[in-house]
C-alpha cells in the first residue's frame, strides 16, 4: 500500500507522542500516583529533610517531626495562584478540630528569596492562617528543597512594577509525622480534601 504524505505525517506524530510520554515517565523520580493518595516512597528518591531559614535562623523540615507538615512553594508577590492556594489550605485547616490542628504545621516556602525577607514572609503567610510558618533560603538552598519534592520555579521577566514574576508549580505536599512525604494535593484541591488528607496522617 502506498503511504500518502498525510498518512506518513500522522504516523510520525503518533510516534512522537509515544516517545515524549516515555521520556517524561522515565525521567521523573517522583512516585507515580494519583494526587491526594498515599504514595509509597523509595528512600533517597523523593522528599526528605532540608534546611532553610526563618529570620536568619536555620529551620529544618525535621524540626516539625511529630506533626503533619503541609508544604507549599510560592512567593509573597504572587498575583493569583499563591493567594488562592493558601486560602484553600487555610480553609482546610479551619475544618480541623483544635486537637487535630495542634498536630499540624503548615509551611510556606518562598521561591523568591530576593524579595521575601523573614518578617515580610511570616506576615504574608500568617495573613492566611496564624499557624503558618514562612521559610526561605539562598536560591541554591530553595532550589535543592524544591528539587527534592519535584517542584519547579523560574523567574519570568515582567513589564509590571515588580520587574519579574516567578513561574512555579502549585502542588501542596503532605508530610507524615515521621517526616516522610506521603501525598500531593493538586491545585484544584478543596478545603475538604485538604482536611481529609491531613486527617489520614493524624
């Protein structure tokens, strides 16, 4: 059968799609699982402890051992995604009982250390919920912590007064009481799914 140019093009397109999917799946070190479900983690491949700073003082993820940590990577000048996500996390926290909330530590990690100083960062994070702690570090330190959790961020030039924005992933990461990554809550999560995800780890 003679292959027409259109058929050849369609075959090439299909091969390209399959190849791209293979490369994406094989290059990722993150566990493959539906968002919001408990994820089995191979030691050293995903998650883990890290050290950043708060007002110049070192803060480790392991400092929150004994509590369920709720991690979100963002920045205080973010115009839309961060305020929306932090508001949802906050609403989810408010669905918890006082006893449940005492076992939870929400953590906002700034991916814009140039502009997010300690006091500004804490004020921004606690605007959404008083239980939040805000931490950041050098660009290299934040990049390392983000890489451990499969998070991405990069500066993007802007014509606004800010000078630049920061493109970033918008997942929320749940960490168990013993410091192990357990699940990812996607950007389209709800307060109810946040509260339920936390309760599964209490």
